[in-house]
């Protein structure tokens, strides 16, 4: 959060030592309730930032680390992908509370060394919660869990590389290997990783984007020719209208609040669309301004639309219908010049909007028509509109159609390629967009494959590889035998937890390139490796000297990131070094793939960047451009020149049937979401401060009227059952009900605790993204959900997703 024109608040330094890693988990049986906060940020955010930093890093290390977050000469925050202001506009404290938590977790002084693994068996660690695992600290040595062993034990790097190489070379087909990537991997690591996988012979490159914004990538690529948003940070500041759908910026990308505050003070109107009244959409006490510290703050949303889960498609069709009606009445609400010069399909879309069924809109959205009409009025008056969205939109069965409908409204008003306007998918992971740019994608674009062949003398495979969901199926069906994870937490982040865990246990080798312990280290293959890597905060010194890596934010800006801390241990290696080491050992002697100079890339990341400049579109002179203060912005034809690289060379209006989520009588619709004390699967603590909930994570938020209808009271313990049409039902047990003002018929619970309820086969049409925001469930008193001796279960630990089950089921 920053504004260079305002007074900055410096976190005070006090002589506090880091706290030791917890040896007992938080007791989740008593959930404390407070008031839902009206504004995000403020003095409390400063206090929590200081507390978490001091508790993990100590005073001196906290100061040295936090002052370099998102600075030109510092490191890129690993907390989210929100873009940085121009270099001259950055604050001394260019970070938010949750970014500081992410940094504290990585820069912690706690350590997980071979002694730790000798003291704690796999069986014991399997019973620990995700919170407990993550709080133990940084992993310091390469470790191996051999088949049948009870404990991880140390292994040398050379032996680890040989083990991986021998296993990979012994596969019947390269397609029996899966190369998963987290969004925290740098561009250099991602480029080397995809090069290794393709030189080995497979396009099995699933990544975390498959589970979050894949629907965005598919929809936008079809209608505007590129799967990225079309705005810059300046566009947010200059907008007249900003609509935010399915997104909670106060927790998931808090620095966005500063941009919204700036837009608001410039006269922008803000519309929030969400099933829950999230604090970060209501108001903001900027902790770097006197106004914010005094509690006056800034009110953000002018309109809040409490929409039913899955109702966004209906909402945007309703808005389109109202705008078309105004257009037909002679009002100047559309950009006819843009439509005629740059688009195809307007007439068909407009006719479809004239036929919108308002009864179905009302049922799908549960919104009053009058409120939708007020929002349509804001669209009609605005000439600079930005549409923002996140996983509340992308993780639905009809997510691709919904995003296309949002694009329809933007295209009709000419809000692409215009300053202060555009489409703004807000990515949640710090370099997930950069990883895709660098080639981490199971669908290899032909031009990218041609460039790799020309640059490295290869013949890379062209067949479509496996995404996340299909990777799980392949492991389950014994069609994949090796999983290598470049960061992330595959075991916890994925859907259908019991099925996924059984699939992981069936493979021959699991390799995790990691900084800290997580669930993926205790859900093991026949053999499992943990390869400890440097974090963003740490110095990366290779043969040619100190290295920097690059990342791309949500708005296509690419810049250098340089850590300054001493590494957590002398045995750590960088992601690039690890990937190049595995690749060199695996590909030695294998024709042109074996001739790639992996050692040169590991010794000097500039070598990788020069390869990038000749392979990746828009990255010419990459090594030079990223060294400029603030880096550079990648080309985006729709934004830059209103050029659309679709088959018709125009932007496309599309027509989609109106769809909605329906639940049988007595059932509810569940969405998963983050608490304020987590980032993805990393759990920082048990305080969901803005929602007024603390003390536990096994909770389900239910509207008070639904509680009465279901026969429960606030604080009741329930089991959650998800019935599926295939005759199975999935169960999580022992969740505490929290009365909460969500939309009637809709409930919410934390991710990843309710991932077990998301069936592997429940994915978005066109993108195969898991449908985590629309799970049909019913609540029953705790202990009464059916139990079956033949169920698939997780580890025996009580905290491991509350003993998720998959059991036979028949809907009445």
C-alpha cells in the first residue's frame, strides 16, 4: 500500500527475539466471534505486520527485509501479483500486511534440519495440520524418504540428481512424468523447467493456473486474442467506473486497496459483486496516511451487489440487456466506431441481449432489478470502465462463458485499448502469469515450439500434455509414475483430496523443490525427495557472481528481483541450479537435448535471459530491458493498438446461454475461500480478522435464516456432505457453524479444508478448472454423516481435512 505524496508510517523496531516453532497445534474446538470489520488496514494492520515479522525474523532482520520488498533494488513480494507503482512513486514501505506475513514465513529463523526429520517420523508428521507443518521453518538439506522407510534422511545433491535421472530414464515413455509448477517460480526457473520437460519429451506441464485463472486464459484468448488482462495500474487510477466481481482484495491483494483509494479520490465509482460483504470492498484505512491512521479512511464500494453463487453470468447478461435497450432507444451508450472497426458478432449478441429472461436473472442472481438498473446506469454514464475479477468468477462450471460475457460489455462500450479502461483479471500468485509467458503450459503454442527447436536444435513434442486435473487422473490410473513439483503444495492445493492423495501414493517418485514443509512432503510416493531451494529474499550467488531473477505481475510488467539475506543454510540451491542439475543428469548423451549447456545457464542467469529473448514473443533484448529501473511492460496488442490476434483479426462478441447453479431442496451451495491469515495453502495463523472469526479453520459460514431452516444454531457442529451425480458423496466432519451475512442458500468455508468435497470430475467447461465455488452440499449434525468401511480416507491425523471420505451415494 503506498502513495508517495503522503506521509509514510515506519514500523517501529523493538528488541524482540523470534519465537520458536510451535510444538502443539491451535485448539480448533472453540471458534471466537467478533464483529465484521467495516474497513481494512489501519493501525491493526501495522501491529500485526510488526508482530509477525518480529516473531519469525527478529527486529534487525525484519527491518532489513521489509524495507526491500518491491523496491527497484530489492526483491519482488511473493504474496500476490499486484503490480508496483512507477519507481519514483514507491513508498518506503511498499508492501501490505499479508505480503509482510509471506516474507516473514520465508525469512524466518526457524529451521527444519536432518535432526528434525530424525526426531519426527512420517507417521507423526502426517498427523500434523498444515499450520503446524508450515510453522517449523526452512528446510536446510536435501532429504529422501526411501520406499518403506519411516523417516526422511539426508541425501547428497549428486545422489538426488542421479536418483531422479535414473528414474526418469527408466520410464516407458516421457509422458509418464509430470512437471508441476507453482506461481512463485521465477521466469528464469520456469523457462529452464519447460525446456527440460520438452527436451525430455513431454508437454506434461500442469501449473497452479490450471486451478485458478485457466478460465480467464481460455476466454480472453478466444475473444481478444491474448489470455491476459488489458489494463495497467495507471488505468485503475484513471478509471471512471471499476467493477470488482468475485474478488476479496483486502485479504488476497491488499495493495490493490491503495489503487482503489486513488481512483476513488479521482472521482471513480466502485461496484462490488460478491456473495459475502468482504471488508476490503467496503472501506480502507490506509496505514500510510494520517487519514487512514486516524480511522477516517476511504469508503470504497458505491454499490454492493450480494449475488448468489454462480450468478455472475446472469448479471452481465442483464447489464448487457439494459445497455442494449438504451442503445435501441437512441442513447449514446456504445462505442459504434470501435464496434464497427474492431469487432465481429455485435448484432447477434445484441439480439441475444434483447431476449434475456429476467425471471431467470432474478433466480440466478437473487438481486433486485432496481439495483441492477442502478449499476447499468453507472455503465451507461462511464466512458472509462475497468472490469476486475478473480476466482469467485473463474471457478464455476460456466466460468468461461461468464468471462466472455464480461468482455462483451467491455467491447460494446469500447473499453479495451482506451486509457482508464479494460479487462483486469487479478492473479493471486506472484508470477503465475510470468510462468505461462515463459512456456509453462500443457498446450504448447506452435510458434513457441518452433522457436525452441530453432534455438536449441530440438524437435520438441507437439501433443497436448496434462493439466492438473488430468495429471491426477493419470497418476490414479497408473499412467504417470513421476511427479516433480517446482514449488507449491500439490497435495493440498488440488481438488478431491482423498482421490488425489491416493494417486500421489501410487507413483514411483515424487520430487518437491521447496522452501518449507507442507502437506506434499507427507503424502508420499514409493520414494520421495525434498530439494531445499533459495527463497526470493536470499542472495543467489553462482559462478558468475550475484544473480537476479525476473517476474511478471498481473499487468504484464516484468522486472528484476534480488534477494539480500544470507541463505537459510549452506546446502540450499537456487531453483535454476536445481532444475539445471536434474536436466544435465537426465539428458546427458541424449542427442541435441544432451548438448544443451545447462551448466552455463546455472552459472549465469543472463544466459537464460538471452535464450528467452530469442524464444519468447515480446521479450527481445530481455536481459537489457529488465535491468532498467522498474523493468518493462510486455506487448499487449489489444491494449497497445487495438489489434486482436484472433482468426478474424477482430475482437469477438459471443453468445452464451444463461446458466445458473441449482441446489435440491434442503441443500446449499458451498464456495471455498481464504482466511485473512493464509496465502493459498500456507496458513499463517487462525485469525480471520476482517470477518470477525478466529480460533479455528474448520468452520462453515451460513446465513442466519438458513441456519433456522436447517435446524442448526450458531456454533453447532456439523458434517458437510457433497452428493455427486455419479452416485458418490464426499464428506468432511466436525465443522463449526458460523452465522454470517452471506447470500441465502450459499455457504462458505476455508480452502484447502473443504477441497475434499470438490469432485475431480467437476470442472469448468472449456478450461477444466476445478469448480470450487459451486459445490452442492447438505449439513447434518456432527457424527451423523454416513460412514463406510470401504471409503477412501486420508491420513489418520484429525486435522488432515477432518477425515475426508468418498462414499457411495444416491440422491432421492
